């Protein structure tokens, strides 16, 4: 079921024919050491998602950009580019001093989209 979901999700993304797709290079082995996250991380099949996405991107001529795992995508304000060092994982809404308020994951996605330092897979 999970593999089917991965394939359908990737097919839906690739169907929109973007010029590039950007993903983060996550420290999955480090995440697996956290006893609270390990079961959930293992069931997500991040490696399978990445390899399937890479194959589909090559098949369709889409550039796959991989941003370094140390890029502060969640901690950077999308508007003013200020880095919020005290952001915790439990903070689900990103609030910046400049007045920008957005969902933490959406803010990170915008920062990944606009990243200028990446590796092409």
C-alpha cells in the first residue's frame, strides 16, 4: 500500500511537468536513532521515495535538486531571510519578527523552492 501511494504521489507530481523538483537530503539514519521517531520514519520509505522520484525525473527530463541537510529551510523566514535559531520541532507555525506568519512546513517548502545552493541528482 505504501509503495502504491509513493508511486501515485510521484506520478501526480511529475504529471504537472515542473522544470525542477527540490528535495532535502535528510539524515535518515540519525532520525532512526530517535526512539520516538524511528518507527514512523522507517514506515515512510524515504529512500524508496527518493530513488523512484529520481528515476521518474530522469525519464521525463526534470531536474532533481537536492539541498544539503544543513540548509536551514524551516528556520529561515521566507520574506526577510532572517534565521530563527530558537525554533523547536513543536513550533508548527513560523512567526518572524518582520510580521510573516505561515505554517512551518509551507515556509520550509518555499525556502527549498528558492534555494540557490543545491546538488543536481
